[in-house]
C-alpha cells in the first residue's frame, strides 16, 4: 500500500473514530441525562456518521460543558469542539453601586398627583 493512499484513507478513519469515541465519552459523562437518553445519544453517535457525533457534542456542550474533558481534545481542534469561551452575564453587574429611584416622582415632576393636595380627598392632617 502506498503512503499517500494510507494517509488519504487512514487520517479520515482515525478522525472519524476519535470523534465518535469523544462523543461517546462525553454523552456517558453528561450528568443531566438519564439512562435512556444516554443510550439513545450514544446510538445516534454510531448510527449517524460524523453528523451524529457533532450533534451530540453540541448538545453536551450546551447542557454540561464539563462532561467534555479538555485533555481528550488535541489542541489544534479545541476551539472547534469547545467554541469560543463564553463570558456569562458580563453586563449583569454593570450598575452595581448605582442608586435606582423607584419613587413616584421622576424627572417629570409629579406623576398623577395634583399639586393642590391629596388625591384621596382627605384633609391634610
């Protein structure tokens, strides 16, 4: 067998097997799945070549990213498997320390109140 034929056939086979094994491990370590779901996802990995494995990796990454261990993925393709690192809720605390006015009056003055007394009709005790 020629070396170029070996590379043309061997590299895709090795990548296919690695992707399926990675997806199988990821699905089996996903703590959010029950037994039936885990078995169904592993079955999809092996019955639907490449697309099944990619789908399962995507689902596992969305539900429990810790199930895919970084050491299982070689460095050249980590960004494909893990995607760009997400910074969750970056803008959540941007107003921390700033006062928020929940009062009835705002920049427009009195809202719904007449300037001549109480709107309830009572006397000014």
